[in-house]
């Protein structure tokens, strides 16, 4: 059966590296990185995510600049807050928790975040830098997947990689990061004709479709590395987009849900915040 990729352990190591990086920055006369989380409304899942981000940010020695706005706040008020955070030198990174309430234009809000403080890697500037293979802040979830693949010595150069999903948040940047490591990348999505057939090509299969159990054992090449990005909250706990038990019989390595990609996302947010602070303070990153 497949080797289990322990995202909890890797994420802890990344956070420890970040904490050491913060200490080094302070020892060299820099100031503590600051993360501004902006939460709008009362969505319980978003509240949990933001609370965890803030807690781990403080645990890594960074400053917490949290802002909570009411769910009926207007666009101009959020825009003004983002502008204020953008101008605040104590704020190294700005994270607008998504999804925002329906009446707000989240794309226009994200566009107000300066690229160098865009620790979620979601601005068009950072997406463009990634597309061109230039340095920039990368979206946290796909960056976390890349760290897992690296930590587990998964060969990417020349490998067949299939990404299921093409969202701006996960699928597209995931494909570009794999391409940057010289994988042969295929992107599958909701209009893909024969998903299982496409997935069976993969030496590395990353599934980010948001459909529980979408990928079964029939879609996995024996020995493949399977990364499950999906998160679904059921009565009996969290599940992914992959049929874990069946696929673990076929795959060479697999991420569990929970304990795989999930913990990596926050760890990479902290890493991005340290990188942002380091660059803003004129030090090499
Ligand atoms: P999304 O809904 O924006 O995108 C889903 C993508 O999957 C789309 O591009 C769509 O074309 C594709 N898709 C839908 N149905 C499909 C099908 N039947 N076959 C093939 N492709 C199909 O979602 P997202 O933001 O990319 O997130 C995907 C999943 O990852 C969700 O379950 C989300 O909760 C989870 N997620 C997890 C983390 C984490 O930290 N682990 C972070 C972000 C998202």
C-alpha cells in the first residue's frame, strides 16, 4: 500500500523554519513581519480558518493585525480598509478571507492589495509573475503541494503530471508550478471527456475539483503519487476528492484528508508573510 504523505509533520517543519527566519530578521535589526487578516461576515468555516491563521502567525513570532467587518459592509469601506493596510509599514501581508459576501466584488478588492503584500498570491500581478516563471508570491495551497512533493523526493522533471481542476486559487497555479519543475502537465476539468483515462497517465496526480470521491482506484496508475486537495466536511469528519482507501492500495504515495494538504496551506501563508517582510525591509529573501 501507498506511503502516506504526512502534511502535518511537513507543515510543522515549515512553521519552525519560518519562526527561525523571523528570529534572524529581528537579530539583524529588522522588524517582526505582520499579517493582516480581513474577515467579512460570520461564516463559521471562514472564522475557523482565520482563527488558525492568526494563531499560527503569532506562534511563529509575527504580529497579528486582524480586522473583522460586518457582513453588510459596503465595497467602499472594505476598499478603504485595504488601502489603509496597504500603506501601513507594520503590515507585511494582507489576506482577504474568501469567499466574501455576494454583494461585494472580491476581484476588485483583491486588486487593491499591493503585489508585494499579496501573501495569498491572488493578484493579477503575482499570477502573471508565476505564468512568466519570475519570482513572486505564490498561492499557498499549490505552493504547499510543491513543498510536499519536494520533501518526499517525488521526481517531477519529465514526469507526467495531471491536475484535476482549473481554479485561479488552486488548479491553474498548481499546473504552472509543476510546469516550472519541468513536468509534462495536463489540466483536467469539468468538461474533460474521460477523466479516469486522463488521470491514469499521471505519475503525479493532483486533485482539486471539490467533488467528494471523484477519483477512484480505476483512475490511478500503479505507483503514482496522489495529492488530494479537496476538503469536504461530513458527519463522520473530513474527506477529500479521492477515494482514499481504494486508491491507497494502488498509489505509491498519497496525502490523507485531514493531515495532507490542509496544514500546508497555512504554513505556506506564514512562509509568504516572512518572504514579503524580508523583501519589504530590503533584505535578501
Ligand atoms: P473550485 O470550485 O473553484 O474549482 C473546482 C475545479 O474543479 C473547476 O476548475 C472545475 O472545472 C473542476 N471540476 C469540477 N467538477 C469536475 C469533474 N467532475 N471532473 C473534473 N473536474 C471537475 O474549487 P477550488 O477552490 O479549486 O477548490 C477545490 C477543492 O479544494 C475544494 O474541495 C476546496 O474545499 C479544496 N481546497 C482545499 C484547500 C486546502 O487547504 N487543502 C485550499 C483550497 C481549496
